[in-house]
C-alpha cells in the first residue's frame, strides 16, 4: 500500500474505528468485572495514541499498521486472560483476523492464530486445575468448534489476502509494463523528432535561400509544408516531455515586441492568403523587457492562434496581451479569442483533464495532430501559470492565460515620442464587419491603444460623420479601411487637409498609387505599425510589422560553421551570408580545432552529435586554445537536440549561445545581438 494514499487512509479509518470500539468495550468490561484498575487508563491512552498517529500520518503506513495490530493484540490478550472470557476469545480473535485481512497483513494473521492457541491452552490449563468449569461433552464440543472454526477462518482469510496480493502484484507488473512501453514510445518520438530536424532544417533553409532570390509559389508551398512539419515535430516532443513531467523552464530576457514580431512573421508566412481577420491588441503599458521562457510563451501563443484559425470559418481571431503589476514583477495576460465553432462544456472539461483532442471527429476536417491545447495546458502549468477557457457552441472561444514574468525594463513597450496633441479618427462603415464580435475586437484594440498611448480617439461610421469630425480642425490622424478610402479616394488625396496624416488598412494584394500621399498599413495591423504612423517614424508609405524588426549588423564577422552533415553546412552558410558575414566550414570537431589554430574567427557555430569528437569536447578544446593564446571567440551550439533543458545544458557546458535546428532566423538574430552587445564577439577574432 502507498504510505499516504487516499485508499490507505480510508482503510485505516475503519481499522482505528474498530480498535476504538473494541478498546472501549474492554475498558467497560474491566470496570464492570473489577479487573486490574490500572489497565483501563493505559487502554485509553493507547486509543488516543492510535488516533494521533493516524491523523498526523506519523511514520510509514506499515509502521502505523504494526502499532494498530500490536495494540489490539495486547487488548485481546488482557481481556482473554481472565477466566470469565473463556468463550469470548474466539469472537475477539475472529475480529482481529478480519482487521488484519483488511490491511492485507498475513504475518499478523499467523500471530493472532498463535495468540488464540496460547489463550486456549491457558484456559484449558486453568479449567483443569479448578472446579469452575465442568468439562462435559457440550463444553468440549464448543471448544473444539471454536478452534476448528478459527482455523478455517484463518485459512479462508489467508487465501483471500494471498489472492488480492497476487492480483495487486499482477496489476503492478502491468502498470510497469505500460509505463515502460510509454517511456519507450516517448523515447522513440523524441529520437524521431531529433532525426527529422536535420532534413527539415535542410528543406526550410534551402527554400528560404531560393525565395530570397526569386518569389515562386511552388517553393513557398514547400516552405510552408516544411514549417508545418517542423511545428508538428515540436508538438510531439513537447507533448512527450509534458507526459513525462520533464519540462524545464528556461528564463531569459526578451522584448515583448520582438516576440510578437516573430509570431506575426509566422502568421504572414502560413496565413497570408487567409480570408480571416487577425486583430493584435497589445497594451502599450506592458513592460518593454521581461525575463521568462520566451520560447514556451511563443509556442503557447502560436498554438492558441493555430487553434483559433483552424476552427473559424468566418470572422477572425484576436490576440490580446496585457499585464498586471505585482510586487514580484507582472502577471503577463495572454488572451486569444475567435469567432469560430466554439466548444461545449464537455469539450472544455476533456481538454482540462489533458485529453489531447476535444473532438477527434472535427480534427479530421481541419488537419493537425491535435495536440495544441494539451501542449498549451502542459506548458502553462510548467511555468506555474493559469488557464481559463470560455466558449459557447457556434459563438467562438476565448482562452485566457496568466504567467508570472520578471520585469527587466518597466518602461512601456510602445510610446509616442511627441509632446503635441494627437487626435485620431477611425473611419469604418457600419456594414464593414458582418460579425459583431469581430467589430468589437477592432474597436477594443483601438480604444486600448488610445488609452495606453493617452491620445484622443473618435469613431465615424459614415462619411458625413467623418467630415463633421474633420471640420473641428484639431484632427491629426485618420485610419480607415480600403473600401472607405476607394469610395472617396479623390477627397482623401486632394481635399483632406495636408496636415492630417491618413493611413489605409489593406490586404496584401492591395497595390497603392505611386503618387498617393496616404500611408498603407498591411494586415495584420498592430500597435507598433500604428505608433510608427503617429510618431512619423515610418520610412515607407507602405508600413507593415516587418519594418519594426531591427536586424543586427553582422558585416565583417568571421564565422566557422561545424557540422558533419554537408547539407546543413550549405544551409547555414547561405543563411548567414545574407548578413554579410564571412563564412568558413568544417565537417568535424577535429577539423574545427585545426582551422581555429590556423585562422581567426569571431564566432563558431558547433553541431553537437558528430563522429570522433562531439561538439562539447571540441568547444572546450577551442576555448582552451583561445585562453592560452589570449584570443576572443564565441561558441554557439547549433544542434537538433532541442529537448527541454537542452539550452541550459549547453550553456552550462561552456557555450555562449544556443540555436536549435531547424534554424530560426529570429533565434539566430537574438543570439548574435546578445553576443555582440555583451562584447563576446568582435570583428577579427583577436583581443
């Protein structure tokens, strides 16, 4: 039995209750028969001790059981040793045997049987030496019946206990077999995901290189498929780690705007042709820089968005990010809402229990492996966060997540850089959004942004309302949709006050006039794009979230890429050359050491699993050479080993950075930006 399992505690409740009743009965008979006066207080103390041990769960379950049964046998012996208890011994022994069988203690069944025999011998001895008992045939038959009955009871109870223990042993073996099979399957999935990362890295990398030279739909389709497969590989790996409770949280500094840019880049790649709207509502008051597991938060948001779009046919989805200040930092609130098919309460309960699909039938029409929300729940719980799901069938779903984050820079993630007043008009026709929930998403986003940036906001649903607001003379900016703009294009281009900046939100296929004075905002539009317009910092008349992405200046940095897979060298070389880096390659740790001895490098990207010498050993030898020769070099692990905690492992071994395969441009840029800012890599490789 488990020490403190609920089942054990319930059984012990019964045992202690029986002992209490038996003990009180023994005390009552002792007092009524005027037996030894000092024994009843001891029995009462023993009963109280039994309850104290039980309630406080002192010691192991077996030690507690030993106390209960030994105490019971002492009471039984005290009671049975008196002459008047001759024919009570059988009842007491039978009761004790039943209690022992209840807790599956065969050893005490034997002891109780032995105690009964000793008491019977004692009483027979006392009876033959006195005239109190008349040993007629009736008395002898009763004694014989008691002995035979108790022996039979002992045999039956022992057989029952043995059978139960055999059954429990069989169940335990089956559980171990199932657990072993589960572990084998999870190991297989982890190894499979590791092996698949290398070819997927090649596919994604080569398609990236081709798309940089020419825009081809067939290559873009291959790229999308590769990205989808890489995401599914990560899902399987994450799910396996969650099931094994082997998720390790990695804490690092990150900018919330950088995280959002990565997510929007993925959205632009995977859903650029989607007819659904995507609203991004980022509270400007969210701290600019926080510390937490950025990668897991990225996965959580991506899974929630994938689910939202997967089960939405009309309307769209909204990503809302805000924060609540706490003494220890902030609670980061991530909320994803959609106008999709929704879920029943039964679906929500299944997901909350860790069932990997709410409705397996509906996933057949939408694709995917169906791990999204289960992975989200597992990752959030690993970060001690909270998840709340609200949904109604055919009315959409809202998933709200709260995760604690340490604050590094508490300044707002978005702010206006002008002291002049800003009055903004949002001009949208009433019939623009057929779904009122979607209309509310856009309105809430606008109001939240205005509140956070502390500027005035006005809404116009008709052209007449719009003109009345303009006539006030204090409007500085106008946002509108493409329909509103095209309907009165001449007015906006020729008659609208030249001091008023207007921006048009459009789909990706919209082509603006070259001589237009308006600013085009590509969807999805979120706060940073709007702030660029308000601040007047946009360099182009066509603005998208990509304009906010600041690429690190890596010109002239000498890099050595080490990998035993030739295609990985091709991919890494091609990607890194886009940053004007000087790239050299090596196909083994031994060659890397040789090249480092003869050449100067600023950074070395090192694979982990290589023949002859692995990446960790090669890294340590290179660092030893660099220290001996007073040279400066940064070593970054570039590996398909992306299990939870891999980053910490490689950093602990001595690497200066970690990038998993398939190579994420965002991860690469962040690692290089950090290495440069910390002065771990210069240009030339020598201090």
